[in-house]
C-alpha cells in the first residue's frame, strides 16, 4: 500500500484585496470629481433666503383633488378664469400658474390644461411644493 502525500489544505483568499480595489476606485472617483467642479471664488457672497416667507404664488389657479378650481378663494371655471384674466390684463394669458392638489388625477390635470389652452392660454406652469420652498 502506497501512501500519497497530501498537501496542506489551501487557505481561502482574504477579501481585503477586493476591499482595497474598491477603496482605490473610490479615491480615483473623488479626485476626478474634485477637479471637475472648481471651488467658488472666495470673494463671492451668496444670496441668503432664510428670511423669505413661504406663500402661494399670486394669481394662481388652485385645483382641488376633485377637480374644482378656486381663484382668490372663490370657485371658478376655466372659462370664467380666462375671462377675468383677459379683462384685468390681456398679457396675463401668456403665462398661467396652476397649483394642483397632490391627489388630483393626472388625466384631470391634462384635461384642465387642454381646456385652458383652447381658451387662449399660451404657457401653463405647474407650481409644486419644491418650487414654493425657499
């Protein structure tokens, strides 16, 4: 009977090589990113918006979740809204601001937008929560 010499069991490779590779790639990424975005000029003073108040945009058409519309607190139809805007200033129809409720369906919002366009609105802007925060 012959005895076959056995080699010692192989040890598992350590995962530190993989970790070193990932850290190295992250280092290269941050070096490149720092060179792409130059720092601001040290003499530049940015505008402070800390004192601004949050308020809804003036003369915006508010659309409730069920599709009812309010303008300055009163219920209104798109046709009546356009009439009011034309009487106050004809140039106001170039830009209409809509403040839709979050729960308003997209289909209803598109229908209202199309109706306002057919009545003469040139540009319809949606006011969102992000746009009203300073």
